[in-house]
C-alpha cells in the first residue's frame, strides 16, 4: 500500500476514534455523574457480594457429595447466581473501560 494511502487510512481511523470518544463522552456524561471513590467503591462491593453469593451457591453442591446429582431447581439457582454475578462484573468492566478511555468524568474524592 502506498504511503499516501496509509496516511489517509490512519487519519480516517483517528477521526473515527475521536468521533467515538466524543459521542461516548457526551452521551455518558448525560447519564453518569462524575466518578469518585465514594460512588465507584460501592459498585465494586456489590460485585464482590454477587461473586460471593455465586461461589456460595456453587460450594453448597460439594456438601451433597458425589453420589447425588444436582436437581433442576439447584441448577436454576446456580445459573441465576452466576448470571447476576457475570452481569454485574461485565457492567463494572464497562465502567472501568469508560474510565480508561476518558468517557466519564473523574470527580474529586
């Protein structure tokens, strides 16, 4: 690829990236307050609680022993706990990504 085409491609991608950053900042700032330790730490604690509930539900199955398979209700409960944990973890990772990319405002703690 000729150098002029590479420059054109890079310029285009930089413009797109800046447009994405601007759009994310504008839209997210309308919905999310500035991020501080005080409002982000409870989010992290909530994720930890859901992780603990999921692990607790999974660990209860070890108490049954190897002879008894999980019944349908137990599998549903485990699945529910996993889904709740995974959704909260994914949301926290999305927030972390937004912070790293500068999509959210960082406030004073």
